[in-house]
């Protein structure tokens, strides 16, 4: 399988519609903005339901505003009433009430794939959620998600365990989330030290490690959003879960390798989502 050709399904003229349900990042590095860039770069038509408006830049989050849950539901209903959705990526939900609303809507419409990226904080460490969100994610969203993609800190919060520092501890986190009702879990090991970035896929039938070279860059804003969105896009193109994860990780690595060609802000800058299409300046 080639992981550099995401457009195979376009030969028949089929362009998948992929929906992001997440918060907005005005700096363009994470959230809805990163999701839509990823969908577009991988040959999908991106759609977006906003769950929060954030005040942030590359240096941190200054605040966020949450719309009423019924407004979030109305956005979701408008999309499913009109369009065929091949996959859904869920990011920032902010509150338990919004999480339950999103879960109710998706349970009724039953899209083929749901990728849940349980965003609890920004790359800077600033909180993007209320304390009751974790319980709602576990009770309402884990059971309907095709795959949940927590980083080490998020996995620790969701399970009540310490943050993993090695592969064995990562596996314990994944197994704990499976026991909580998740169908499949991808524990992202990007925050571990070492020359290789390893993510661990845990399913009821076994586990698998996905490795890539660790890229030396400070421009890592939106890595989790991008990986989850890329997985959703590749699933929408018809790849298996394992193929989608491998392809998404390759896309993310390339976007990180090219991130320093961008000049955005003074903190953790964004990835270069369109590195395969934009000519590089000498």
C-alpha cells in the first residue's frame, strides 16, 4: 500500500465529505482550522461544526466562549439533513453538556467512522474544558467512537492513572480505556523522550506500534488535531484502520518536517499542512 497517494478514491469522481466537530483556533494552527486544512490536503471536502470560540495564539489560550448546546445540535442536524458524511472527527467539546449533545446527534445519524480526539488542553498546557467533561466523554462518546486518540496526559486524565513514561505503561492506559468501553485506542507517545515518536494502537484483538522519527521543531501546535483528522480522511477514502493510522502518521511527520518553513507567531507554531503542494522558497 502506498501512503503517499490519498486520492485513489477520486478516480471514480468520489470526493468524501468529512466533518469536524471542534473549537476554533484564530491563529490557524489547531482546532477547526487545522482539521479543514488536513481534510483538504488529503483530498476530502471538509465541513465544520463549531463547539467553541477560543481566544488564543501560538503562545497560549486566553479564554474561550461556548455556544448553547442546542445551537451545536442545530449545526450537526443541518449537515446530516443535507449531505452524506463519510467520517467525523471530534475535537474540543469544552463542556459535558455539549459532549452529550454531540453524542446524541451522532448516535442517531450513525456516520461510518467517528474519530474522537479528547481535547482537554492546548499544546501550551492551557485548559480547554470544564471539569465535568471527562465523565461525559467516557459515558457518552467512547462507546460510539471508532477510535479514540488521547495523548499521554489525556489518557491519564481519562483513566485516573499516572502519565505513562514507557510502552508498557502506555499499553496499560490503552487497555484501561478499552475496559471503559472504547472500541479502539491510539495512545499518542509524542510527549515521550527519545529519537522515535511511537504511538500504540490497542484493540480487543491486540496491539500495534506505529513509529516515526522525532522531528526537532518547536512548531508542534495542532499535532493531535492533525493526526486525528488525517485518520478520519484516510478512513473516508476507504483505507482500513491500520492503514489509515500509518498513512496519517506519515502525513503528520511530513507536515512537522516542513513546519519551520512557516513563520507564525513567537510560540509553538503550526504544522505545514500543505507542504506537498506549496513550492518551498530557497
